[in-house]
C-alpha cells in the first residue's frame, strides 16, 4: 500500500502542443506504480484549456476545484467540484477552466492509453 498526498507532489508545467495557457500536472499514480491506471491532478489557470483531442481508451475526470468546461463537438457543459465526467475512448473533446476561474481535476486513464491532438 502507498499513501499519496497531492499537497506533497510537486506540480510540473504541462507544456506541449495539447495545452493553451498555463497548466500544471501532478503525477499521482504512474505506470511504474500501477499496472492498470495512471492518475494525475491537472491544474488550469483561468481561461487555460487543452485543445480538441481524443484518447485511445476511456478517461474519467473528477473535478476537485474551481469551475471548468468539458466540451465535445456536440455540447459544452460547465462542471463544478465533485462532478465526475466519463469520456469514452475515441471521443473528440476538450476541457479547461472558465475565463473567470482556475480549475483542477483528477484524470484517470488506463496505462498505455494514448492521446491524439486534433487541432
């Protein structure tokens, strides 16, 4: 058993082509720690988001702080702390902070899942 305290995990810049605006990532459960899942805490500055993308496997988001937006090509939904979002593998989507609020969520994905940026 391992106890992980997110407050003790150093945030790292989530640089790269997927993100627009200041975003940090805290890797809480890595592939080296679990044969099945990865878990990260993603922190978006107000107005920051990721671009349209899709994952090869399902993704689960758990909103932990602030107000965010999760969008597909068909809809856009504002999400709040405590909300849980299930995104099926292959679904084109994006998520990020509203213009007026920072936003954080935990992202749960399967080990080996890949992400394809679509914009």
